[in-house]
């Protein structure tokens, strides 16, 4: 097992560096920009520097400017030179290395961006298209000390592709004032942060980086690179970058490093690589058959727990011939496993239309559907045609559907599910069309109706047969069943809480979703959502849920919070502890931060596997209390595996955010719990790499800001409507 990092040694033990002081006379904005792109050293904390450099004796603080072009036009009043022993302070040494790396690439014409955690993101030009745009491949470089090896290392990862227009912003009149980044000299800067100093330095020549928001305006498509084996290709790309750009004589000389192991990535010691027990991987289905892969097994064995009460189904579609045609097709597919619609075409417009319909009928008749939806659900759906609803246009949809729902045909003692056939594709950029989707979900919940949206064109997809197990799994969850369960859930008498967050463009503040696990099978019984700063609502929900848990199972042995943030704030921790005292019991609190590792992170690769993907259930101890956990469908050497990136876990005690006294057995139990909750995702039969304790709350938090009341209807707090 290796990580995408290579060992380095410093060729120069002492470096002559420039230090700056006297930025107090600048505006608040310029001071902020300078501090963001520099390392601040201060008396008291960094006395070693004052001991080494007598010339700064009168200064209370000095700055080392490691991102120099970002501070163009900001010149501090005083400059000092100092001889710095790199072993004296690793924080400053890391900044010195970063400065040398940034200088090296910018000297060669490569834009470099400081990412949100301070890493260097290098943009390598790959191709130029017709003098209109330039493509770049991004790479992440970060020096670390005493992380995966003794001494220094360089983390190297391939990032995303980007396309940049070769026409400067000033020559494209229709471009907005916000919402995209630009290449400015060798920097990458949000357009809204361009200031006069940038205009002066570049004569106004900065170039827009294409994203979906401006793609139509500049007439250039966004970058999209489809990879069939992206996990292995990321390792290969990092190796190529290391060989071509890093492990070279020029880099060694200008950055001042040595590669003791050449161009080899670091191998992990055996004691850092672990795997969950085999029993923890086992799932169970409707006939009590055990397995590991819902994608292969759900269609054959049905749900572990079928819905207790039959539901009445009805359709919601647009009032046009095409939608009605697809509604009949979908009904026949779900009810009879037959894809046909004879007699449901409207009268042909002309001979060309008649010929098209003839071919379409032949193609439809040839499509294979495995079995009707009843055989997936192990329950016969009840269809009431008189309940189905059509609407005239997107603008009148909510009014027309509300009027329909108010009719006496719906009864409070019955349970309904609406099958919505939508003509709005997911990648449609029309905001109003997407808002209709959210408002329709909210409206139906206000009447106690759950729903399943199916994109109209998917019904005509030759592969629609493979959509049906996904639809069935989601329907089972929405109707109160369990598509599959975990054979031996490692939960004990722990109460597990999930808190996820959603950040969306156009929504001013992030929203939180919360979910509370009450039973021993991984079933959730309560959801809610609130603004991220509304801790009172979150605390109140948690208190109610603890009382409910105690009524069913007694006092929990542990409270385990799967959290979207790395650490609880002190006030958040104190609020939870005070609430536990009010509930008159005491138990350990553990906080597990769960983040999906991206292709730009430090991750582990199994070189014994053809696609470099570790076995499902493998977890890597990265550092301190941080781990990588792999959940995929590889259960045997070189078996098939979905290319899922691992998730990063940070485990700490909730009361003090400390990990030093975490018992190894506790860590293993918590990681196994997270792994098993990854395997209970019913929105799809395809395995996911995020636990439902985070994934489901994130889905809830994604919807609620778009609801007219900006709150979750009561109906939506007790079922999985968002699947």
C-alpha cells in the first residue's frame, strides 16, 4: 500500500529569507490580503526568530510573504533579511518550501493558486483550441513534516481540468461581475477580488476560467474528462507529474531539496493498514439471504423489511401528449414489466411522424424489463387512475396540483405515493424549473404524500431496466421499509446522531440537516433541518430524541455524533453536555468528522490490485486521530470494484476534542459503525462511500432552503421522502 507522497530532504539547512514589517498604514482590505498570503511571526510565540535575527528586535511582529504575486502592489514599510535554520520551526520552514515551489512553477509560466487550506495548486497548460481557449490540468503540491515518513515529504495529487478563454474579461461585455475566477498573470483570483493593483500590474489582461455560469456567455464548453478507471489513473497522473516536473535537476536546485528514494512514492507500514471484520460487511435481504452487493442481489431477493401498509399510487404529469404517452409506458413497465403503449399515440402529424412512431413502437416492444415493481417491493401497488393529476404549465403547476389535492378523493386514512414524471433534466440551468421541483415536493408533504420523481426521457432509455431497482429501493425506504439491512450492526446501545450540511449557490447561509438513529437495524425515525447558526433548534431536537431513545432502549452507553465539521466548537460541546445533564444521565461523547476524500487529497493505493483500489472495509491510520475508510464492492483480490474515493474520518472526544486517550477498540468500533452506515444507502443499489448519517441529513438540508416556508413539514420528519 502506498500514498501519493514522496520523501524529500533539505539540501540547504540554512536559508536566507526576507521578512517584512509595517503594514498598519494600509487599508483593512490590503492588510487582510497581505496577511492571508503570508506567515505571521510574533514575539513570544516565535522567539527563536528574534534570537537569530537581531535586526527585528524592535518589531512585535514580522511577516514572511510566501505568496508574492498575490500581494502585488502591497509594499510593507520595512524589510529585513535573516538567516533561518530550517530545523528551528517547521511552520516557517513549510512556508519557505512553499514559496520556493511557487516561484519555480511561476518562473516557467504556470499559474499557481493557493487553495483554501494553503496548498499550492499548479496549473499545467495541456492544449490550445483554435486560438479561443486554453486547457489546463491542475496538480496539488503540499510539503509536510513527520507525517507518512520521518522528516519531510511532498504530497502530489492530480486535480481537475479547467478551460480558460483567451479573450480577456474587458473584451467580453456580457460577463457578470461575480461568479467566476480569472487567470491574472500567474495567479488565479475570483473576479470580484480584482482590484486596481491587479489592473495596474497586468494592463487589465486577465482571462476568465470557464464554468457553467459563464459557458454560454463566452461560447466555450466547460472541461469534462471522462475516465473509466479514475482511481488508478490518478495515481498514474501523479507519478507522471512527479517524473516530469518534480524529480528533476532544476526542481532540486531551485527548491533546494533531495529525493533520497528517487521518484518512488511512500510505502505505508503494515501497522497503519487495517480492515473491518468480514461479518461487518454482510447484508441481509427479504428472504433472509445474506450478501454484500445490493447491485447484484436486491433484484433477486427483495427488501429486508417490506412496507407494512400498502400505498396507493397516482401520477403527476404535464398535460401534453408526450407526457401522457410516457405515463402509460411507465405504468405498463411498473405494473406488468412490459414496455408498450399501443393505442396511446395521438394522431400522427404527417407521414414522417407516422414513420417515427412505427419505429419507436418496434424499439419499445424489443426492450426487456426484468419484472414488475410488485416483485421488487414484495407488495402489490394499488393504482387509482382517478387520482392522477396533470398541469398546464410550469407557471401554473403548484396552483393546479394544490387544487387537485384538496379534492375529496384523497382520504386521511390512506397512504399515497405520487409518481412525478418530470421533463426537467438534472443539468438544466433554469433556476425557476428547479424551484418547481422543490416546491412540488413540499406541497405533497403538506398533504402527507411522499413522491418519486422520474425524468421523462429516462423512460425511453434502452437501459431503463437498470433504473428500476434504484426506483424500487428508494420506494421501499419512502414507504417505511428497509431495502436491505446489516446482518450484525455494531451499534450496541449507542445513540448515533448524524448532522450534515448543505452549501448552495444563491443561498446566503448554509443549512444543517439532522438525523437520529433509534433502532438496532440502522433505521432513522426523525429528521429536521435548520440554519447552521440555529443551535437552539438543533439542541432541542437532540434532547427530544434522547428522551425517545431512553424510552425504547434505556440510557445510551455512548452518544456518537457524525458531524460535518472537524471539531465541535467549545460552546457547541458545552450545550450538548448541559443538555445531557438536564436529561439526568452521563455518557461518553464521541465526535466523528466525515468528509469525502477528493482526488486532490492524500490517499492510499493498493499496488497489488490491478486498479489500485483497496479491499472494501480497509481503513488507513493517517495521523493522530485521522483515518481513511474505503467502502466499495471489492471483496476479493482483484475483484470488481466501483471507483469510489475513501472517506476521511477524524475521531475525537466530544468534551475536549482530544484523541490522545482514545482506546484502539473504541476506534475500531466507531469506524466499523461508519462503514456499515455507508452500506445502508437506499437511494440507489450502487454502493456509496458516505454514511447515511451524513448523506441523508445533507439531502434534507439541500431541499429545505428552497421550500416556501424554509422549514421541513412535519410529515417529512418521519420518513425518507428525500431518497
